[in-house]
């Protein structure tokens, strides 16, 4: 069974904290971590840390290595690329990454 993706309004742009993460729920009850890097660029990834086995990625630290923007897990410090979800430290794990946009001051996620 395939479910067609749709844009979901998650929160208002003012609910975000620049250079930091916030946590929100998708309609399917999955927790996501949303990161705002500048006025228009926002990333969303699954909040579940598959190595630390907890919903904590929104508390992670944002960084950049060789042009790839990542969030480092607050638990064991694995780095997950925000636009793809791949783990820079372990090729066997990854997290969900979602297209995210700001439309009419609303943060929307394609899920």
C-alpha cells in the first residue's frame, strides 16, 4: 500500500529557533526535528536517533563538514546529513529526511 505524500503545515515560522531545533508531530504521529538555518532555509528529519534509540535529534548540534550540513546527536554524537538523512559516521544507519518549505509564514513538510 502506497500513501501519496502531501504538504503538511507543522507550525508558524515564528515557532522556529534559528540555528537550533524544534520538535513536532506529523499527521502519522512520527516525531520530526525541524532546523532553521536562515530566514528561508529550513530542514526536517526524523527525530528518532537509531543509535541512541530515543527521540532526541531536535536537541542536536548543527554543523557543516565538507559542505554537508548535519545534526550531531546529543547522545553518541553521530552526524546525520539534514538534506538526505545519511549518517556520516556509520553507513549502516540513516534517518528520514523531508522536503520542507516556508509558505505564507507557515512551515510545511512533505510527508
